[in-house]
């Protein structure tokens, strides 16, 4: 079924006329101060019957008035919003940068009775039910996300280029150690004014030293504190692909 037909069926099921949608869209546009939210009767007819794809603002209006899930409606138009984060990994940026939290995630809600969290398992086999959740992993209000540039080898191979990191902005104090091993040593996501870096850090009076991973063949870098560097937060998690054998 064409997306326009789906929208028409929803409108009719709600008992809304073309005039109702147009009038409500004017009120929505007035609320947000943008005339682009307005959907005139002729445009609505084109969307429903003429195969016209609505603009972003008009798509928002329709979803709001019809109480529809934006993600679902975009699927009608073959726009896979659920895949935007995965597609972003496939064509990652060269430079390390901050990212927005995913709008929705597929999380396991029901496990097989034989699932034992103490043992390594295949979730594909052990999860009985998956559901879409609005929001970000763990806590969208607490955590931020960073993307390690595809040409950023600073912490490679501990944190490989193209990795997604979970950043806790509440932990911005550089710990002095000692640390028992490299995995216990905190990794920080830092703002260098001209870009971002994911790194081990030490603080020496009025400067911060960024330490690369030993196998990366890079030299430490020194920045004046706080003029040239800001600690965005401590890396709390990493999602990355392992290298493929060539």
C-alpha cells in the first residue's frame, strides 16, 4: 500500500476532514512559529492521492495530528531511520567527534529460561522477545556518545578507529592512579577546541598530557589547562568491530 493511502486511512479512522487537518496545522504552525508546518487542503490531497512526499515539517505535522510514530511513517516512505546509526558506522567520519544518542534501540525484554547471565551466551538464540524502546542506552540524560574517527589511531588497538564510545560527563576529574592494568586506567573523551580526542590523560599543574596507546606509535601531546582543553567525560563503554583477517 502506498504511504499516501496509509495516511488517508488513518485520517478517516480518526474522523478528520481535510479542513480539520488544515486548521489544526495552522494552530501547530502558530505554536512553533514556522509556516512550514501548515498543510493546505490541496497539498494534503496531493500527499494522499498524488504520491507527493511530504517535507520534514509537514511529515511532523501529520504524525502529530494523527498520533503516529515518526519512525513507522518513515518506514512507509522507505526511509530506515532505525538504521541511521548502523549506516553511520558503515560510512564513518574521518575525525573523532561527539554524537547524539540514538532515538530508539532494540533491547531484549524476555530471555529463554535457560539463560544464565554468568556464562557467555549467544543472545540471538537466548532472547525470546525484542522490543523497540524510545530513548538512549542506559540513560540518555546522563550519557553522551562519541565516534572515533576512521583515521584516528590514537588508542588503536585498544579503541579502534570507527568505534562508538559511551561518555559519562559526570566524571570529568582526571584520576592519578595507580592502576593495575591498562583496562583499569580511565579513558577520557576530550575537547581540544579544534576537535575531539579519546585518550588516557594525566594532569600536571596547569597542563594536561594526552597519552596514546603504546602500540599506536604516537607521541604524547601537551595542552594548557583549561585554555586549550576540556574534559568532556570519562569513557564508560565501547562498541567496536574487531579487525578482519586479510
